C-alpha cells in the first residue's frame, strides 16, 4: 500500500505525459509518446552505446566522489580537533563554498583537457565541500565524554580519531555524502554537456542537437532512473550502518 | 591518624580558573588539598558551581592542571591513565557499539588475548546483571542498564581508582536506589578507591566513608566529614537514627552554603 502511494505521483506524471501526446496537445516532435521513447531506449541498449556512455559517466562520478570522501572525511575530522589545521583550511573552504561548481567547467577543460580527468577533478571539488563540512560538524558535535572515556580506556589521540570521532560523526558524514552524491551526478552531466566525446551527458547533448528526441528522452530517463536507484541503495546502506541510532 | 602510605590520591594546593568569553576570570577551585585513602569511598558533595566535577576531571587528567599537583600511586597525573577509570552521568557508552563491544573496547586496548577478553567481558556483564543484553545497543537499554554497562566497561580494565561523576543523577529514584546498593556491593568486593561526585546528601552519606563538602564561588573545601556509620543494607541504614542525624547535619551545612551562594558574593 505504502509502495503504491510512494510511486503514485510518478505514475500520474507518466499518465499525464501519455495523455498530452495522445491528444496532440504538444507536437510529437518535441514530446514523443512513451512507447516511442521505449522503442528508442531498446535500440540504444541493443547498440551497446548506452552502456558504454553510462559506464564512462559512472566511473567519473564515483571516482570524483570517492576521492572527495577519502580526502574530505579525514580533513573534516582533523579540522574539528586541530585548531591550526582549522585556521589554515577555513579560508579555503569558505572561498570555494559559494562558487557554483559548474562555473568551473571551462576552466577545468583548459587546465586538464577534454578527457575524463577534468570531469573527475570538477566532481571531486564539488563533492569535497559537503563532505568536509559534514565531517567537521559531525565531529564538532561529538559528546566530549566519549573521547574522555576512550582516553581513560587507553586510546591514543590518533586511535580515538578513527575509533570514536569517525563513528560518532558517521550520521552527519553519511548525510553529507548523500548531498555530494547528488552534486556528483549534476556535475557529471553538466561537464559532459559542454565538451566530451563520451558519457551520458555527451549522449544527451548529441542526441538533442541532432533532433533525435525519442532517444534523447530515453537517455535522460535512464540517468534519472540510475540516480534514483543509487540514492535508494545509498539510503538502505546508511540505514544499515546507522542501525545503532534506531531505538 | 591515617597512614600516609595508604594514600591513593593526594591533591596538593590545586587551583583552577576559567576565562569567560568576555575576559572575566572565574576561579573554579581555590586552594584544594585532599588525601584520599586506598580502598576509601570518598564523596565530593556540594551545590552546583562548587567545582566538584572540575576537581574530578582534574584527577582524571581530562583537563590540564594549572596549579598544584595531583599524585596517585602511579605518579604525577599528567593526563588520563588506566589506573583511573571514570563513569559519567550520561553514561558515555559508545552508541555504535553493543554492550559487549563497549566492554571489549578497553580490554582490547589493554591487550587482553581474544579469548580472555571475551571471558572477562562476560564476567563483568554478569557482575552488573546484564546477561542477555550483550548484543543490545545502548539506545535499546534503559538509563539504569546503560549505566550498569558503563560501570562494567570501566571496571573490566581493573583500574585502581574509580572516578564517578554524578553517575546516578540521570536515573529515576527507584533505579538510583538499586544502583547505589549494587555499587556498594561492587566496591566492597573489588576494593576500589572510589571518588564519587554528587549533590545528593543522602546518597553521599549512604555510600561514602568520608565526605568532602565543597562551597561555591570560588570552589573550596569547606568541611571534611568522617561518616563512620556501620555498613548495612540500604534499608537498614535508612532506618538508623544515626543516619538521619548525620544526613540532617550535613544537609544544614550544604544548605547554608547554597543559600549564601544564591545571595551572591558579599
């Protein structure tokens, strides 16, 4: 029952779409009907193009995100415990924070070329900030008595960083990573739009420019669906990791 | 009177002050000297703001000592140490670990072999009556059970000194009574030196061998009282006229201080 309710807006949207195209309210050129899009989708799959472009895009998005997590989580935690580190990094964080990261697309292209590295670095920068900030905030709000308890049980400062601060900050860190995940997808598509020779963003732009709208919609739906399922999978994983927070 | 070599903690001329945001200096502890004997149950009693918790944290080595010295049998206190275990009011269990994992944490740090650590964890879980809850997360337990787990975690690594910061302050009255009884039993069995911070006069008289009464602003020792009551079950103690008289006497001392503190500095 809940599942039906949860997906009902999506169903209504698809029904409305179908109705609009059926009754010819909008030109089929611009808004193809769902069956046509489905057909185009099958063709894209059969040709193997879709899988290839998706694989490229996913590698970039998850590569950039993984780098951001690997660097951002330790940086945020250390900022919370070390004043010199915090003072040194804060201006950088505050400077990068308000920049719309998509504005950096042309710059990245000039610096790093048209291949994957410019996209990965851009996604990395975009994801880094929410990860650092969430790790920092999570670590800052940790009950100091937990750290004292660990110290009195024999944990060194470095040990308590990994064994106490990180798990205690985990709820906040996981929320930050979820935000970063969204950024990764947006920046992936945006940067591939501008200049690329592969990737799902490139494919959407290419099909759009060529006026092959059914295939373009098929590609858009695919990336939307993947984004949706990745987010659901992530939520389930977070829930498992945070089992201890539920009473 | 007391044998100096039996001293477990000696505190000499400790002073401690905080600087508030506006730059105003608050003297939290002034001129504190105190000897706590081995195997003694010592209560630090006083109204809020008297610095009793600050003193406990200094003994624990959690906040740096500014002036004076604190020594245990392991030497000068310069930071947290394994010979000084602590139990906090809000339990401070690691919420992402089960009861058993919490207790194993200290045992692993102390390099107990796996099998021995497991056995020891089981033993202490039994000691605090938590058998059957080994795999529960703290959030799934009542306050009393969480505090038992925290006590087990601290006792499992066998510290010489047990520091307790209003450990039963967050519990309901019935649970508190049960925990007091159990703590006494545990202390008599394990012969730990206990430093117990509380603002509850009855609790101090019920549990302690000696009580240091502290007064606020600046935090000072105002009285050192030998309780000298016969150890009995909690019910029997409560029924003793001597217990009531002692509590009344101490209550008046604390009340006068709290009142004068409320009126502010003269």
